[in-house]
């Protein structure tokens, strides 16, 4: 990483989450020269691998390997690097070791932004747990007394929450729509790597089209595909226009 290279961090509970919900943002920023790192907390082996478990006699190790391979190839297609934590899913439970590693990643990467899940999700306990870990790591990483280093720049990046599967039940109110027209084909190609979750390919295509329509209506600019985000902290501006 060069001194001037901008970076982004994505903290995801499962492999599919970063593709469905943030694949456009990842591809868009890596195309602009950002270094984007994905912290993938689990392989989604229990609850996020429906098609993988339909194969008779398949083992947990085989499902994990399939999901790891899918996630690695999807991340590479989007231009990102990925680190696997293998923390387990359904349930995902944070540990001190996971938190410590996420803090270190914040120190190493110095992200210009963090992408993670919504604050609440009554359908999936793993998602808010990933958000909690991402938030705690961000807070601890900016504490000057945590692994003090006089050469380190201490700052807290903005956090953008990507769209949950059922936003209304998650009290999710997006206030950012990202135009992903330029990278849509790459995001869609990443969908098709995720063979264990084929049932979601068309669903998230429709979500992207809906958000693209809303983005056009709210901006007055033509766009077809979009991703929705909820900014967690205020944006600081010098002027409103």
C-alpha cells in the first residue's frame, strides 16, 4: 500500500453478504485505485449454504471449503483482498481474539470508510453481531492508549451500513444511494460465483434495480443500478449545495 492510497474495510458476517449488499461499492472503489479489505467472519457454513447441503453425504469441512473458495473468487473478481476468521455461524459469537484482530486491521489499513451490516436484524442474529464487532474495533482503534504509537494517525472513519434482506423489519432507513452502473456487470458476475445461494441471484438483481430507480428520482441523474447505505454518523460539510 502506498502512502497516498485510499483504503476501505468491509466487515461481513458471511461470504454472500459482501457480494449481495456491497459488491458494487467494493468494485467501484477498487476500480478507482482503493485498496479494499474484506474481513469475513464466518464461512456461512450452517445457515447460508442451502444448496451446498442438498448434496447427500456432504460434510461440514466440504461446505466450508466450497464457501471459502466462492468468497475468495468473488473478492478477487471485485478487486478486493479477503481475510477469513472462521468464527462459525448460526450463531456467530465474537471473541476477544476476533476483536483484537479487527482492531489491528484498522491500524494497518487506516480505512477511509467501513461497510458493515445494519444495527438490527430480527431474522439473522449473526448480522448485528458482525456490526457490533466492527463498531467496537473502530472505537478501540482510535484510542491513543491502545497499543500506543506516536507515528500513527488516530481517526475514526465513517461507517456505512449496507442493506439487510428485509429492511423494514430491521428499521433500516437508507440515506445514501450509490450509483453502481459502471460496475454492475462485475457485481452480477460475482453473484454467479455463489453457487451455494443461487436462490438470491435474481432477488438482489431486483434490489439493485429498485435502488437505481430511487437514486435517479432523488438525484435527477440517470442511473439503472444502485446500492443503498445508511450512514451511521453525521456528514460534516462546508456548504449544503
